[in-house]
C-alpha cells in the first residue's frame, strides 16, 4: 500500500512524510529462527454446513 493509493481513496496524506519500509527476506527470517512449520489444530475447528443451492433455469 502506498501513500498515493491512500490519497486516491480520499484520505489526507503528506507525501513528503512517508518512509520506505523493507520487508525481511527469507534468509533473514531463517537466521532469526522464525521459519517454523504451521500445523492446523486438530479438533479445534468448526465444520461449515453445506448450503444447498439451485441455479435458476436458463431463460431463452
């Protein structure tokens, strides 16, 4: 997201007051030990109901 895009949405922005941020790369994240496998919790989730849908008949 950029300051200009926020300005386009109607927010009041100061383009001179911005700062550039650099996201860490995968190597840096690995060195910090932050790369861990994600496992979904079993038995803690919810099951969404199946909602039957019927499409309208095609009109000529």
